[in-house]
């Protein structure tokens, strides 16, 4: 496709005297496939050529027709025919050449279709997941976790050096409360059994008790001050809380195969906040307001950013400013991406505005990628009180539902194998759901919908992959050998409507990666995968693949199957969904 476009652009460039690149920039897609594959509008030429656009289109058609009449003209290998429709010149590509080119590119790309080196030498920090120590890892953090991982993968696939950051919430006055609560009510046995639920229990208890014993607040404040000063007892407890929480988080990360390069939490940046204060006052950006120190952001249309509270302590925002300074110094990042929910839009606008005021070069390198909230259809988690659903509970429930489906369709499989397949399908279905609609939309989990094998779901994509795998597995060895040796030559036989539709979807995959990256929207890639899978299944049902006597045709169709398999697998993996060979 790429090369075919180049040929056409060259021909037009010769005919009208503007550069090939300028011609290509004008190319569009005809409104309907029946009108052609590439359209060239002639409006812009009207001025230079002093002719009506429709006349230009007519003349160009004559010029191109003339060349197509000569079979040895290279253009004749690319263009089947051309129509002048009003001011447009519509090209119909030669189906055989198109098929050959798409399959050739696919074979060359191997398991990494659409991968590039675009980002070579550039570092992108993606900060995501970022749960809070001693607090539940809930489904909201799941959104950040899966979206962030997909965005990191998208950048990596385009050759960027990606640094995966986890900005742990491991600092703040709540740790004073936790220390006081632990000393009074902590149960070491329970902490070993289920650390986060024990820590949440005593934290909630603190808030209940403080109603009766207001002195607890003071105690907590003092404990936090001692922690800040590095007092041993408090430090030891804080380290313990942090470690047991991290152990629990790490189990989840292990389960979903996500690994961070950097786990510096807020406590790490807390040590750098005096530099932030110095810098801000040096630039005369700090203003006193009711005993606190703030940066006025009225010129950015934002409320003031609090830097130091009236007791001189720093806040969340101060630590975030320290983090940007540190990251830029250490990584000189091309992008610093925060995958954090919509409620923090104002927070990040403030941080980024302060960076601008501090004179950070290209402050637009900082990006907040916001996302919506998670909801559940009736009955999905109906038994629970309160509204916190843990990510692990959601994954477990997804896997349990998937297991029931797998067991029913494969009574022959052993438990271990069923478990493995169910884990992939269940986790994959959940991850897909987080990513598939635009990220700022709220998502609604319902098991019937997300596990529907015919729906816009991970199981549908996964099932399509298994279909491809099984076709390739069933092929005769001599067919596979020929596929390897000259698959793209045979591919010229893929001229049927359904085959061509699949080829067109394959061609669009790389563009969907670029769009997904540009908008921080993995959904744009998943939508393309879904359309590819639908087109493939139509082809699969309409066309005999292995059951024809014509070897060349079998090879050609298997080359298409292979290209589909590789594209689907690559896209699924970027989304963090591990394919299965059977399901
Ligand atoms: N820990 C925070 C939360 O759970 C998210 C941290 C977001 N990242 C940041 N750099 N502020 O809401």
C-alpha cells in the first residue's frame, strides 16, 4: 500500500508539476469503497493551472489512462483503473499487487507488525497504578494499572525508551494515625495473614475512636512529626507497613505481568521539597496566604497551588513538583505521562502551570491522561456493603465466570489446563473492558457482556486467534514450506472481496497504533483489531481455506491467516492480553 501510494504520487507529480510529497498530502479516501481506494482532489491545482478542478481531473484521467494502456509502464502494475468524478480523481488499486504488497510487508514484519524506531533515543516516563500504602488496591487503581501498561507498551513498540513509574502513596499525615492505631489495636497475626485489610481495619477504627477521644489527633500529629524527623520507632513501623503493603501489591502485579522500573513513592520526593520551596521563592512565586505559602495561578485560570501549610509541612502537590524536577533532571524526558483519574485534573493542571512558571523548557511534555470511573451492573458484586471493590476480587470473579464457560465447552480438559485458560480469558476480558471504550467514559462491568464470545470482547479476539492458530496447525508440511518460501508471491491470488477487506484492515493496523499513541487511547487500536477480527471471520465463513486442490491458493489464504494471527497477537499483547492457543 505504501509503495503503491508512492507510485501514484510520482505519476501525478510528473503530470501536474508539484512534489510527490505534496501530492500525497492531498490524498484522501473516497466516501465509499465502491468509488475507489485513493482519491486525489484537484481544487488546489485550479489556481496554479488556471483551470476548473473538474477539467483538471478529466485531463489527469486521460494522462493516467494513456499510461495504463502500456502494460510495461510500472504504473500499470499498481493501478487497475481511474475515474474522474467531479473535482476528484479516484484510483482503483490492482488487487493482486495490493495483496502481494500487504503480505510481503507482513512477512517482513514477522511478529512485530507496525513496530517502528520512531522514538529512538527518546525517553518516555509513564506513571501509573500508584496505589496507596495500607489502603486497598481497588478497581480504580486497576484502571490506571491496565491503561498505563498499554500506553507504555504502545510507546515501547514505537522504539521509545519507556520508564514505568509507580508513584506510591507512601507519605502523609495518615501514617501518624496508622502508627498510633497500630500501637493501640494492631494485631500482628492479622497483619501477616492479610496486611492491607488489617491496616484498613485499624485505620477505620482510628476514625471511629477519635470521635470519643479527640486527643488521638494530636498524638497522630506528633507521631508523624517524629516519623518525619527519622525517629527509629516510627520509621520501623512505617517501613513495615510499606513492605507488607508492597508485598500484597506485588502479588497482583505478578499476576497481571506488570513490572515497574521505578517505585519511588511520595516519601522519596518528600526529601526534595525544600528545593522546591527555594526555587519558588527565588523566582518570587511564593505568596503568603493565611499563614500558608501558595503559588498564585490566576493567570492560568486556576485556583492557587498550596505549597506549604501554615505549620510548614508540605503537601501532595509539593511532592509532585519535586518529582517533575527530579525526573527531568535524571531522564530529560520526551514525555512525562500521568495515568490518573479525572478527579485529579485540577491537581495536574496546577502542577503543570507551576512548572511553566518555573521556566521548565517545553512544559507540554507533561501530560495528564485522565480516565473515568468503574461501575458494576446489578448483581455483579451485590453481596457487599460499602462500595470498594478490590481489583483482585474483580479479576477472581472474571476468572471464575470464564472457568465455567471453558469447563462446559471442554469437558475433556484437566483442571490445571482449564485453570490456566480461564485465568487468561478472565483477566483478558477484564483488561479489555478497561481499555476498549474511550478512557474518559465510565465503564460498566457485566459478566455476560464482557465474556460474550460474539461481542466486542477479549474472548472474541482470543477466539479468532485460536482459529488462525488451528488452521496453520492443520496445514500440510509442504504447504507450510511453500508459505515460508514464497508466500507473498502466491498472495497475488487474494483478489476476492472478503480477502481484500481483511487485507485493508491489516494495512490500517500501524496507523491505529500511531493514533492510539497520539491520543493516549489504546481503544483506537482495539477498535481496529475488532474490525480486523470481524472481517477475518466473514472471510473464514465464506471461503474454503484448506479445502481446495489449488496449492497456490491454499498457500495464499494461509499467508492471510498468518498475517491476521500476527496482527491480532501483537495488538493483544500491546493491550496486555496474553493470547491462548485453544479455548
Ligand atoms: N496515590 C494516588 C491515588 O491513589 C495517585 C497518585 C497519582 N500520581 C501522582 N503523581 N500524583 O489517588
